[in-house]
C-alpha cells in the first residue's frame, strides 16, 4: 500500500474526494446554477467557491473524526447522541433515499433522452437505475472509483469546453469570482446556489470510501485534505462553468421549463449562442458536448448514491445490533445489498406516478434539517479534546464549521418554508 509520506504517493491514491464531491452534484444543483446565471449573470460565481469550501470543511470534519477515533460518524452519533438520534436519522435516510433515487433516475432519463430521443424518458430512467444497480452489485469499490474519476473528467472537460465556446466576458468572470456582491433580491438565489454544491447525506459516504482505501490514523489527514481539495475544486469548476454558460446563453431568456427539462433547454440556447460565433457545425457540436457533460454529471450522482448510501444503512443496522466491530461494511452483506435494491427498485414508481405531495413535503422537512444537524454534530464531536486528541478541530476549522452551520440553518429554513408554503 502507498504510504502518505512517500514522495508523489498521494497522486496515485486520490479518489474518494472526487467521488463524494461529484456525487453531490445533481440535476437540482445544475439547475440552480443555470437559473442564477440566467438571472444575474456571473456576479454570483464567488458563491460557488464559498459553497464548495464550506462543504469541504464538513467533509474534512467527517474524515477527521474517523481518522482520530477509528469509528464512523454514524457510530459516533450512536455513542454520544443516543438511540433517539439514530432513529431520527433512519427516518430521514429512508425518505431521502426514496425521493432522491426517483429524482436521480428521472434526471438521467431526461439527459439520455436528449441525446437519444427515440427512447422515452421513462425507459431511459429505469435503464439507468438498473445499470447503476448492476455496476454496484457485481463491481468493487476500486472499479467504482475508476468509473467516477473517468466520468468526472468527462463532465468537467465537456462543460469547460462548452463555456469556452460561448465566449464569456473574462473580465466579468474574474470580477464575479474575486469581488463578492449581493444584487438586490438575490438572497434566495445565493442560499440555493451555495447550499447545492457538493452533496448532503452523501457526505457521510466519504468515511466508508476512505476505509475502503485503508486510510486510517492521523497520518492520513494531509492526504484526505488534498483528496477533498481536488474533488471540490473540480466540482466547483463544473458548477462555475454551468453558471457561465447560462449567463451567456440564457441572458434575457423568457420563462424556463421546470426541473430537469430546463437543463436541456440550456443546451438549445448554447447551440444558438455558439452558432452565432462559429457557425452551424460548431453550434450543433456545442449542444452535444454540453448534453454529454450533463449526462455524465447526473449519472455520477446516481452511481455515487447507489454505491455509497447502502453503507449508511448497513452501518446503522450494525449500530442497532450494538456490534463493536470496526471492520469495513461488507458490500456483499444482506443489509448493504438490500438497501441497494431499495434505492434502485421501489422509487421507479415515482417515474409513473409522479412524486406524491406528502412525500415531497416530508422529504423537504427532513432534508432541510439534515445539513444543520450534521454541522452542529461535527462541532460537538470534533472539538472534544478528550475524544479527538491532537486531531481536534483547530480555530480555522472551527470558523468554517460555524459558517457552515449558519449557512445551512438559513438554507434549511428556506427549504421548509418553500416546501410548506
């Protein structure tokens, strides 16, 4: 095994950070970036940077706890926050998994249908759910990581290429990145954009992925930081490219179709913008490049959820049995595979029935609460010298966690108000 101190060794072993950051970039996050760019141009690019940094801080807290204690955050919750907290998380996980899995399959269906219209959205959606199921069921963590790296490379390359083809105002892009501004009436957009970079419950999957890599003990903290840093830089670049694309291609556009269909509409606008600059051939190519990147983004999120979330349920089940084992969760166990089937099969009903209002409202309520709870629990757990020792959170990390808590309380309140309004 490559050691953390070996020269150049970290370059060969990075991967979980790319996987966890890319898993958190779903169609909703892309749509938020698109709407922000169409409405406000490139003025909010800095928000994507701040959002990615705060998610990185949360992910680093998850890893820091595990490296210091040898236990996952779920195990830490069970030991220090009690059984009621565990059961509350189970409710959240079951509802979140059902609705998000249906949404991810639907987004894959929209992206694939845009590329191959001869196949319906519903068929494409179900096919992607089953393909992800097969890849995880018969695959391994190493194959999953390789697939995620490849797909992330594809999505970043295609979206950056698309952004270049529309010819953005580079001075405006730099100003948007380096000069924080808050246009009048932008508060809700800022919260949505900042809260949507890099995942929610999938952040917890990182602990299981670094365990698969054999990263244990405080000596791996530096590697974890580089790993997460690269992952969130790549997804930040992806989100920024999406916003820039929308700022150029959708500026002055009328009403956009709701949900994932709006992302496909962005492809049509991109084609038109590139055609004006380079001609029809380049315009058509730009649309296809964009759609391929869009498909890669939503499928990486689907594959990451299918592979990572069953770890959480399997770990939760082990906690209920009060097992003291610190061994890796077995991907072939009935708890892992059973939850994998739950992700892939029952949510397909949402493709036919739509999302029932009561499911959406329950998900909105629990989803809005999760990120603030995660931030608060990490503040409590990772600052305790008696538990963390030398790996306890330092002042800079403490500031980042407090900022993340404040942000996600605001985002959570907005989600709940919007969902129940």
